[in-house]
């Protein structure tokens, strides 16, 4: 492509010369110059040619005079690039003082100044030189305000100072790069304004600034935080109803809504949200949360719904613990014991032992309650539980038994 452009340029010059000669050949014209009693006479064509040659000679002389300066500038740029490369390698190797020295010298080059000052600032911060770090930050602020604001915001975000992070980002200009948008979104969530983080989230999605999995997780985190930060019941319901179904059925979002709904006396809505999410995809944490939330207006509906899940998830320790918790709240002591013993047989752990202790305490069975509480503590420390007497071999086998599972064709399946 460069050869083609050069050929076109030379052809254009040739055509221009031919036209000029055709025009001048008809009348070469006269040019008379008088200076201090001397008279110079020539044709216009030769005068223009001489004038062009004079300017060419002057340009060539200027180019020759600047040749040493350009050579020195190329050498200086080459040295600056070498210092930047060596400084970054030293920074990677943990040689903080050498890295800072090389990078500070590399910052003398205008084109490399931003990158060199950023790296020099990090080296100074890492080795604990507050004065040098402040000096590099000030130089970076004077040269590249946006880069300085981003660097300051990143340090404030690491320290958890969300409001100051947002203030620093405000000095980075109206159009933030992807890194600034990510810092802004997380700082808004940390400052209790997760609902305002949708704008930077949309910009991150548009710029494809994160891998799809990370972007999806960030969306879930911000949505859950926005629900958890709802100040009142009306706001919570408005935010919840505005969400698409795929977010309502996501585990962290449903859990955040259910917890906040319980705090705002919207127990039934929270329980329904968990039930819908569990119907879309089973999750042990959600099943456990279902038993930890308040019971709502219809306690029987809550228990019946959890027992219905048992047919498909008979070995779920979280569901068995939840059923034990619900039965305990409704003072169904026998059923609570049965569910909690089954939970222990399937890995219910310290939580199931603690609930058993509560059940036996409510029934004034201090001896077994003490053993249950002791086992909860022992399991939390990683020790083996104490043996609990009074249960026959049949009862122990029943604890581990599960209902037969069949597929849609009626063929028996192995338990999960």
C-alpha cells in the first residue's frame, strides 16, 4: 500500500512539472532584482527553480544540524525503555528499591511517564516508603489525573473505604475505564448504594470487561446487595418485582430477599421466594435457610411444603435439619427428634446436635440435652461425638433408611 501511494505521488509531481513547463514555455517571463546598485535579471522559471533549491538546501542544512540531537533523543528513549523493562522485572522479582530507582528514571521520558510512575508508586508503597509514594502520586496526578485517581481509588477500595473510593473516582473524569467502573460498582455496594451500581454494571457488560462467569457473579452480588439494603417493605417489594425471573430464582438473590423480607415482617413472601428457587434447582444453603426464617402466617403450609421436598431429597442433611427446626417450633417433639436423628445419620453435624439439645431441654430431659450440647461443641472442634444411649438398632437403621426413588418410567434409582 505504501508503494502504491508513493507511485501516485511521483506521478502527480510529474504531471505538475509537465503542466508547469507547458505554461512557462510559452512565456518564460523576466525577474529583475535591484539591490544596492546591483541588478540581477533572470527568467521567472529559473527564479522559481532557484528559490526551490534554496529552500531545499536550507532544509537539508537544518536536518543535518538536528541529526546529532535526534540521535541523542533516540538513545535517551531507548535507555528509558530499557529502564522501564528492567524496573518492571525488578518489581516482579520483589526488588523494590531497585525497581523504584529504575522506574523513577524511566519516568523522565514523556511517553513512558504514566506507566513508570504507576509502577514506581507501587514499589514505594510495597516497601513502606510513604514519602516516596506521595511524591510519585503527586507527579502522576500532574501528568495523568485519571491514572492517579484510579490508583488512589484502588488503594482505598482495598482498605474498605468505600465513600473515599467514590470520591477518588469522581476525580477520574466523567468517562471511567473498565477498571474504574468495576471499582465504582463495588464501592457503591459497599457504601450501601448497590441499587445505583446498575449503571456501571451495564457499562461493564457492554464493554465485555469481565469474563461471562465473573460478570454474572457480579450481577448476582449487586442484586442481592440491593435487596439486602432496601430501607423499607415497599422499596423491597418494588425491587424484587422489577427483577427478571432468572435473578429471582438465583440462590444468593432469593436468600437476600428472604432475609430482608423477614426483617421487614414479610415472612410469607420470603418463604415463597425460597420455595420457588428450590423448585428451580435444589440448594442445601437455601433449604437450611428455609428452616431458620420465621414461620409466616400458615405454619402448617411451611411444614407441608418442606415434607413434600423430602420425597426427592430424603438424604439432604439441610432439609432434615430444617424439618427438625420447624417441628421444634411447632412443639412436635417426636417428629423433631426423628428428623434430627436422620439428619445426624446423613451428616447433619453440630447444628443437628444443638437442635436436639433444644428439643430435649424443652421436654426437661437434661441428661440427653447435656450430651447433645456437648456433641455440638465437640463436632465444632473436630472431635468425635459422645455415644447417645437409648436408641435401638432398629431406630438407627431407620435413621439411615431412605424411600425408594424411581424415575419417570418407574425404574428404581440409586440414592444420591
